[in-house]
C-alpha cells in the first residue's frame, strides 16, 4: 500500500467565519491507495476542527452558531478539490462528508462550541515531473 501524507491548514474565508471561530485548528490529511490496479488513484481524508467560546447560551443562539459552523466546514470541503488539483490531483471528487458539533459547558471556564468535520475525496494523481 502506498501512503501519501501532507499537512493541511484550515482556511477561514469569510468575515463571519473569522468572527465566529476565534480558534480554528489546523486540519490534517492522509491519502491511501484505492486499488493496486489503479496506481494513480488515491483516497484523501481531510479533518477540520474549530472551537468558539460562547457568550450567549440560548438554544436559538447556539443553533445559529452551529449552522454557521456547518456552513464553514461545507465551504472548506468544497474548496478542498481546488487545493488538491493545484498540488497533487489531476481529478478530484468529494465522496464523503461528516460534520458534528458539541457544546462544552465547564465549571469555571467559558462555554464553548466545537465544530468538527471530516471529508473524503477520490483523486487521480498528477503525473510526476520527469527530471
């Protein structure tokens, strides 16, 4: 099995997302060979993580923040194929996307909302440059 590893930084592209998520963790990425018969096709898995302190804990406020967080993850997943095509991929398609959120209420610490996402892409690798 051939494994390709590379680092992926989370990209915050909208002002609302920048205001909402004061702490966006670096994402991570892994790739694995899809089939030994198609040596240039791999699956790429990307993880996105963010955390935001909550000053308002009403159900409505939390719901709005969760929706904004999901939209940010969806946008990041949509833009990932462009990043992959500009680096290692000849073709790219999103094959799976999962998003979750968790409200953390801790004693003596601010409440926070965590939004996590993972996406999988099927890519065809670009040919390697000849020396």
